[in-house]
């Protein structure tokens, strides 16, 4: 049998943890934004100005995004290097693919999709896909080798990146 000396602290710890979780969910429900709710919660708990906590969150998100982008480019470059060594694409085509990838990434960063409807976003993505297929054909590149990220979050297990714009 477990002694009361162990059970009581465990129950107290569980109750405090549960209360904290419910408070975060309550804040999320009232603000409709998990991140701002968490920022507000941490600000209150730690006694730090909310703008300072928000700045830390924004800096962290920016660093993580930058790190992920670098890792994705390295992985994609390795994938393309493999295609070059297999003779499926040339070095020139690899360079063109990487340049196109950067171009599209920059365009996505500069485009505010939040102001557009779901249908408008779908139309834009379809146009981008069609344009990319035309570009690949002009470059003599099989579209199956273009694993550019999209917003679908899926994975086709044929390339290194999540979200494959070019569906096979």
C-alpha cells in the first residue's frame, strides 16, 4: 500500500497542474489566441510586462523559423545532389530549382493570404502550381523532383520536405 506521505503530495501536485492547465484553456477561450493567452498568463505569473514576454516569444519564433528554413534548404539541396549523382537532373537544373525555390519562398513571405478567402487562396495555389509545371517543362525538369512546400502539410514520402506542391 502506498503511504499517505507520498499520496498527498502527488494529489496536491496533480491538482495544481490541472488548475494551471484549466487556466491556460480559459485564457485561450477568452482571447481566441493561444499564443497571446500564454503570453498573458506567463506575464501575470512571472510579473513581467506583457510586451517583454511577447518580444521574447516573437524572437524565439523568428529564430526557430530561420533554423527550420536553413535545415529545409540543406535537406532539399542534399536531395537534389542525390538526383544529380543519379543523373536524373544536371547541376544547372539543380541551381535553377534552388533559385526557383527561393523565389517562391520570397513571394510567399511577401503575400498576405490572410486577407483572401479560402477560394482565392486555392485559385492562387492552383495558378502557382500550373506556372511551376510550365517552368519545369521549359527547364527540362521532371515535376516529380520539385518538392516545394505548400500549405497542405502533407507528405508524399518521396522528397525531403513536408507539403508537396507537385502531386504525383
